[in-house]
C-alpha cells in the first residue's frame, strides 16, 4: 500500500495504524500528487490510499495518471470532504472507493481490504 497525503504527520500516523494489521504492508508515502504517480510506478502497490486535495497535482488527477499506467492498482480516496461532486470526480478518475478521514481505524482497514478485493 502507498499512502498519499500532504500532511506528513497524518500520513506517518496512518502508516503506523495500518501496519498494525498483518494484511497490510505500507511500501511508501508520498506528500503530493507528483510523488504519488512516481512512487506508484516504482513500487507498484496493490492499493493507493490517496488524499483528494494536495499540492502540485490533486488526488483526482494523480489517480487518473496512476490508473492509466497501471490499471491493476486500486486507488481508495481518503479525504475530509464528503461532497457528491468530489465523489463523482474520484470515481470518474478510476478510484475504487471513497472514505472520509473521520472513519475510525478499523473501518478504514476494512475499506482498504474491500478495495483490494480480498
């Protein structure tokens, strides 16, 4: 799994929480959309947990580019927004799912496993 969030502390805390589940291996962290596209190409993660709003390249465009290069990667959008327009944009870009940051860790892990198809 690749974690993409421009808030480093949040990304690091999230990685710690997710790695507590033996079904999840975090292979890297990116802090903007451009890094996300580069790391996804290099690490070939099964799942990318992608923040919607980021510098340099937003999560929707980063998702579009990742899916274009590697269709088998599942992108799960993680954001503070629950706007139906954002959900539609994420789905159109190829996101497998959309979860808000207020979900507790166990719900987030379940969403990741479901997005991965396992």
